[in-house]
C-alpha cells in the first residue's frame, strides 16, 4: 500500500479484462490538448476549470495538456450534471461524502465502439448535506473523475490520494503525480479515434 509522499511509489492504473489483458489508455501527444466541455449551469464551468488546471500542473514536461472549450461538438470529454445542479456556494472544507461522479471508461469506449467522446457525470447523494458540503465534495470529485478521463482507470488504495474510490483530499498527492507520470510514459494499448 502506498505511503503518503513515498518516493517512487505508484498504484495500478491499467484496466484488466479477461483473459488477463492489460488495457492502458492515455491521450497521445498528437491529440493534445484534450478538450473538455463543461455543462454551463451553476458551478460546473469553474469546477472543470479547477480540475483541468490541477491535472495540467501534475506534468512537468507537458505530457498532458487540457483546455476547456465552449462547444460540446468540439469536445473530447463532456462533463455534465446527473440531474439538476446544486446551488453554487463557497465549499465547505470538510470531507463529507455528499456527491458522486462517474466517467465512461476510455479503455472500453475507444476499444469497443465508434464513440469519439468520453462522458463525466457529477451528482448529489441523497441525505442531509449542506450546500457547502456538496460544493466541497464536488470540487474533490471533479478532479478525481477528470483523472479517470486522462487514463487513471483504477482507484488508488490509499486514502491520501485523490484517486481513492472516495476522495477525501483536495489535490493529487505525490503518489497520484508519480502514477500519472508513469502512465504517460507507458505505451498505450488503447487509443482514442483520430
């Protein structure tokens, strides 16, 4: 299990399908920058901008770059609300699990279909959560889900990583950074359509 700040530590990023085929996805240099479209309602554009800036900052040599676009037909990834968006309020810094997200798996979408776009969906969990708790959760979860969209297909086992199944940290850890750097220096077995 990775240790917080562990030099050289990474976690598994590849998807595995029977019979033990390892699927590795990342955006090739020829497809950069990856274009993200954010649902224009409520805080989504700001959430996606934060997620993009956060992941762009993890790469020292420009192996990955993303931008936000205003036209969904020009996007590689579309980020949308599952239902009606929650109020746009300042986030609570607690780590309440008040929201959820999902990302279409790039290794499946680009391998088994003619799809050209990935989809990320964010939503609110049922329960007695404040608007500020939901806002704080969404900030963490959008970074987590964008991590899946750039190729971190599996969850980290460490609660100190943004790619843990239930993210409780606000930014990628050293282990997240090392893992995504390793991913982008590993030959992909699945590529997006040209």
